[in-house]
DNA sequence: GCCAACGTTGGC
DNA sequence: GCCAACGTTGGC
């Protein structure tokens, strides 16, 4: 069972937005970075855990645990003209049967943290201080997290490590 | 709002 | 294929 950190700007899509979705689940749309795309397409698996992280936020923090509930499949927003994430080139390629460019997984809200685990908290705790999200210039929106880091963040958030 | 870091684009 | 210019991300 792998663990991940999923970044989202709460002004665009927050934990509360996720919880308001039918079934508290959603397709993790709009990732337009090849490295993150590869993880979504090839590596994330149903049953994996994710830390939902609010970037560009006040506070910038991990706010809850999500579960990956569907493995990678083509991102519907890439071919949806009405979507902010529409990608004309990718849509044309997909329409010709040449395969999708962008991928999503489905995620489901599992447990909110009792308190947000803020960036300073992550920096100060030696169990989490090496997390990728804290590195300078770490822009990857889907990041691997170790099981130990995941457990520590859950503890800091005041919840039991889900299993 | 600033700006450093990063990824992508495009001229050559 | 190189690399400068550009746009975006995201912490502060």
C-alpha cells in the first residue's frame, strides 16, 4: 500500500469541495505535468492513501486523508471544451485514437484531520522534515510519501493511521 | 505582491 | 540538440 501527497489550491478545489462531491469522491482532474501524469497513469493504485495538501493557502497545510479508489484512466477534462483544463492538442490526439495524454485517478475523502498539519509543523517535526513537499521549488503535484511520513502526519493531525 | 525554481516552448 | 525566453507554481 503506497502513500501519496496530493496538492491542490483550496481556492480551486479544497477538502470541503471534495466532501461536497457525490460519494465524497472525484476524479483528480487537471494535472498537466508529465512526471505527475506518469504517477497517475502507472503507479497510483486503488487502496493507496493520500494526504490532501492545501498549497497557496492560509494555512498551507495537509488537511485530511483520501483513498485512491480507481486507478489511472484518461482525464475527461482534457477533451471537455467547457473545462478550464481543456487541452486542444491532447483532445485531437485522443479523438484520432492515438491515446490520451493526461490521466486521472479517482479519490475519496476518508478522514479529515482534527487540526490542519501546517507547513511549519511539518518542518519542525523530524519525522516529516525531509518530505518532498518541503523542498525548495518542489512543484510536483502528486508526490510519493513514505509510510512513516504518512503515519507521522496522521498523528500530527490527531487521527489514527487508517488501514 | 515578490521572486526563486521549475517546466515548456521555440528559434537557431 | 542547445539554450534563452517565457509562463507557472507556490512559499513567503
